[in-house]
C-alpha cells in the first residue's frame, strides 16, 4: 500500500487573496504545509490531521513535482532515488522488479549532498543508514496515488486561486502530471 497525505499551512482565504506576483516573489512559487508518504506503514515526512503547526513546513508544489518526476522516471528506469528536499542526506530509493512491483527503502547517505539533482536514476552505493527498507508496493498503485493526489491538490488551488497555476513551479508540475496520466492510460 502506498498513500500520500498532505495539508497546506495556508488557509483558503489567504490563497484566494494571494496575487500571482506575490506568490512567485514573496512565497517562492510554493505553498508550504505537511506531507507524509506511507509505504505499508513505513513513513517519510510528517502529517497530523488535527495539528496546526507552522513547523515542519514542506514545499508542497515542489514535493508533488518531484513525486511526479519520480513516477515518470520509474517508467523508464529500474532504479530511481528521490532526495528529500529538506535533508540532503536522506533518500527514498525505488527499485523496480518484474515491471509491476517496486521495492522501496528510506536511507541516509552522507556523501550524497554533492549531488545537485533531487531525482536520480541508478543505484546509490555506500548507504550510511537504513531508516527502513524493502517495502514492496505495486508500481501502478504508486503511479495512481501520485496522479490522484496531485490532481486533488491542483484542484484545490484551482478552486481557490486559479491564477497561481500559471506560475513556473506549477507549469513543471502540470507537465509531469500530464505525462503520468498518459502513462497510466496506456496500462
């Protein structure tokens, strides 16, 4: 099982009143909040339904962009690594098996901070620590959850303030989402 849970820290009224210029220049083109990735009970990130904390703020648009990029890369490659945005040593590693299964591990690699990309292909070597490892999920379930939750996120932004979707950060996200939707339709 793979599940994404997220919660923006910005309420609907703030989003509605945010200009595109302020969104790009003052907020860096992103919406902060909490995000949690769950792989069969093993987790990466932080999420609490009832907690309104401004700590543990994640860049949600960036996270959804990277998750969609990861889903796209997994169609073309057997090994994909997703570096956590807020911690340059932590990675979520995906290994494709039998074209329909993914083996997922959450690791630390201290020397990886030299890598500038957040999504890479190939195996990482010299892992320092496994927070957890070898959770098995279905490839199609991963892709479907990424597409479905991304569409939900974009839909909530479109409802509050559709002008934000014309920002460069959303343009990248929308492009990857389109690629992943087409990939799912082919299966």
